[in-house]
């Protein structure tokens, strides 16, 4: 018994065989051209997307560089201002006067507790790393004095701390702070003094 293929070959004429062969070659060439087109199309799309991502990265990078340059220019402008240099001179002199200032013993304990319970805990949450509060607790007498009057009462609320321009201790620092810090509040939108 003859197989189906050999029976069909025997029945088909030469013209049919040529048509079948041309059809097979056409389908094979269409498959090859399609696979080449698919490969080159995906490669071109991948390259175009990569180029677009590089452009976005460069654009963002340029925006950050521009922002930093703007901040540098603003800082340079402010640092050349007579108002800023006079304020810096007055704050420095007031800070030196605080070196021997007496502070209540409870203020020192409150500052140590602030660094342990507020500052260190917030820093640990932010970094995910254990923090030794002792490393950040100021040792300088003037720094401890100022932080005891300005930082501790705000209990970690920096807006409250910034708005506190007078500790009410009649120190030279409080006088300079009350005189100069209103400018910062005016720029932030609250022109009233604390």
C-alpha cells in the first residue's frame, strides 16, 4: 500500500508541484523576513527607549545642577550683604559672651534627655541605624546654653524652634536674635515677632 504523500505526488502534475514549491519558498521567506523585522524592530525600540531614558536622566541632572548653582548664587549674594555680615558679627560676639553663662541644672538634664529621647529616636527612625545620642549632645557651654533655651522647648518641632527668637533670658544672644530673626520670619510669611 502506498502512502498518502506518494499517492499525491503521483497525481499532481509538474505545474502543481512547482506551485507548491513556490508557495513553500514564499512562506519560508515571509517567516524569515518577519523574524528579521521583529528582531530589528525590538532592537530599535529598545535603543530608542534607552536614549529617551538617558535624556530624562540628563535633564534631571541638569535641573539639580541648576538648583544647586542658584542656591550657591543666593548664598553668595546674601553673604556679601552688610546686613548679613553685621548680623554674623553680632551673633558671634553674643555667642562668645555665653561661654561663661550659668544655666539651671534642670536645663542641662532636659538637654541630655532631648538628645536621648527626641533627637536620637528620630535619627534612628530616619536612618534605620542605632544612634548614640552622646555623640550629638553638645559639649560647648555656649552651645548647651542656646540649645537649652531654643531647641529643647520646641521638643523637635523645628518650626516652633525657628519662630522662637527670644529666650527671655536677657542675654546678648536673645537681643541679637530678636533684632535679626524677624527677617527670616518675614521671608517665610509670618512677620510677627515671637
